[in-house]
């Protein structure tokens, strides 16, 4: 599974709590959360501002805006979080190799 | 950023079209159940033509037109130029299709056929213009998007040719000068619009649902060229040049195009990362078994039975599978893609803990009633086989069985689409926002 790059600068919320909150955001088609799918590339927490760099399984994914909104919503619900910035990037593209073992098993690998 | 709620039409618009399409298919099968003898009679009989158009326009074309309110935004990664045009085009299409089917069923009433055909032409013409203008804002370079656009062009040409046929039928002078070429109308619709449309949109959707990324697109490109060859050869034949050679060429191109589509789906499945396919996706895949079956029937000179296998078996099952998947996407997106609200009340005792944890929204597969899917698949597939047998042997028992199986399959599909809409609406009232915190295994266990 691809490791998420974590950066903390005087954080009001721990990066671990951010990642834990992101496991509540599911791809509703695959039934697996964005962390276990390996979509979360980087998490930066600077004070009360959280920045997440993530990807999706495919460009043009119809759930793009929905998943992005759900990530923002899940992180804004964290105590201490005031500002959330979600960047969806396509480089590097998502690959199944990025998934956790449990996600691979769930998809029948 | 793509937002299907903002960049496509409002989700309830295509969703309504998909529900109406499922209802139209069920209504057609009910009529067939009441009159199964139409399957063993003359294929040019008005009632059978009415049933065929109830299927091609009321079901397949309505699913196409509904899907085109959202799919271009997804496939071209842009926004529709007129997201609310669907209010006019879809209602016009439904009215036109109803008049056409009624016109055929009432014994080829010229006024109804002319009015219905004109409305259907207007609706699909406007849909085509919207699609082309949308594509011009971000010209698609992939074979799937281009195939989709080409399929809609052929769909429009097919209904225009159908309208021309109605005019020819009503005017002896026109008939004398133009002739009555039903094959062109049928081939353009079945292969230009349906085969190419299912090939194009299916390649995109199947690769999304099965996680089959990054394969070559040459088969789809060649298939599109072969469909062009088929239509052009027919046109040349209709114009009076080398008629038998052109017929042979069009059929050869068609056979090769069908084989490429089967090959493309097999290749997508072979490189898929998601091993277990969901039932509607399996139905889309099963549909492809009817392509070689139709080819064999055609080879043995059974053109009507081959047409039934192609339309009901291949087109019907493929469109039915995608209908359920697309509808669940649309209704889910409409219910849960709400804009991000202000932070929830902060009552959590510890830093970094979510303040509230309402239940998460359902997964897309949780929206389905799984027991209905095999009924739809095997009802429609079994009904198609029985229709073919009834047409081949003139067996009334097979015709009655076909009507029953198709009605059961269509009813299960209608029940499924109604269930999806109702379930999402109920769940949305209970689950106002996303949060949660389940592990992968927990979600898998509940689904």
C-alpha cells in the first residue's frame, strides 16, 4: 500500500486523526474507503488548516465532486479543524498497487 | 472539476427518463403477453412494428436520451452546454414515441406517424446539437467518446429515415421516386446507433465498473469504421450500384464489427482488477452472447430471428444492465452530493475526534434488491431465446412463453428502478450527511 506523506506544522489536529477521519469516506461504487484504496497521497496540517492531496480511480469519475465534498465534510467535523483544502491530482495516476491488502482482498484480488 | 449535478442535467431528469423507459418496456411486454400470436405472424404486421418501436424508442432510445443528459459530462470531462434542455427534449421524445407506437398499433395511421416521427426527430436533433456543442467545448480524443457521438448521429439519421419511410408510405408519388428501403432505416438504427453506442459507452462504463484501465482502443475505432462501411455499402446498394455485392459487403462489415465488440468486452474482462462483477454488469456482459447467435441466424438466412436476437438479446440486456447502474449513480449523486455545510456542532470531548458520526450513506450496490437482478437477466434472456424459437418454428407455445418471460423480466427491472429511487429518497431523509468510520471489512460484511 502507498504510504501517505504526512506533514505537521504546529497542528491543531493530529495527522493521524485526519487519516482516521478519511477512512470514513467511501467510494460508493467500490465500497472501500479512500485511505485503503490508496487515493490519499499527502496530508498537511498547519495549525487549524488541513490540506489533502488525493486522486481518484479514473479521470472523469462521476463521483469526483461528491467524494471531494465528503472528504471536506469529514475533515471539517474534526475538532480543531477550521480550513480544509482538497486537491485532486492525476499524477501519479491511481493504481491498484496502491491499495491496502484488505482492499485488494475485498475486490477479489 | 467535474460535478455531475452541476455539469450535467439535474439528476432527477435523466433518472425520470430511465424509470419511464423501464415502465415503457414493461407496458410493451404486457401488450405482447395479451397478443403473443404477433410473434408467429407476418413480421411487417402493424402490431409487431408497434411493439418493435415501443422497444427501440420507448425503451432503448429513451435510456440513451436520458443517459445523454449526464454521460457527456462524465466522458468528455466538461459541462453540458444547456443542462436543462432535457426537460424539452425528453418530454418531446416521450410524446413522439407514444404517437408513433400508437400510429403503428392503430394500423399505420399516417397522421400519427407523421406527428410522432416529427417530434422524435426534433427531440433527437436537439439532443444531438447539444451533444456536439458540448463536445466542441472540450473535443474528446478517446475512441469511446467519439463512438458515442457517432452513435447519436446515426440515431438521428435512423429516425429521420423512419420519418421518410412514413412519408413514402403516405404518398404514392414519393414511393415511386424514392422506393421503400426499410433496411437502411433498420441497419442505421440497429448498428450505427445501438451497436456503436453500446460499444462506446460500454467501453467507458465497463472499464469503470470492472476497473479495466489502460487497454488499447483500436478495436472500438475499427468497429466504428466497419459500421460506416456497412451503412455506406447499403446506401450504394440502395442507389442501384452492385446491389448484391454491396449487401454482402455490408453484412461482412457487420459480422466483423460484432466480433470486435465481443473481443473488446472479453479483453476488458480479462484485464479487470475487480474480479467479482455486480449483477447489472454481468447482464451487460451476458448480452454479448446474443451477438454471435444473431450472426449464426443471419448466416442461415433467418433475418427476422437474427434481428430479434440482436435487438432483444444484445441491445435489451446491455441497455438494461447499464440502466440499473446509471440510475443508482444518478439517484445516489442527487441524494448525497450536497454542498459542504458548515462544521458540525463541536461537542466531541477530544481534539481530532469527529463531533458527530451519523451513519454513512449506502453503497451503490446497497441500493439494489439483489433478488430482482437474476429475474431481470434470465427473464429477458430466456424470453429472447423463446422469441427466436417462436419466429423460427412458428410455435405458439414458444410465443406465449416468450411473452411471459419478457413480462416477468421487464417487471423485475421496473421494480428494481422504482426500488432504487424510493430507497435513496428514504435513506436520504434518514442520513443527512456523511461521516462514519467503518473498516473495509465491516462495509464488506454489510453489503
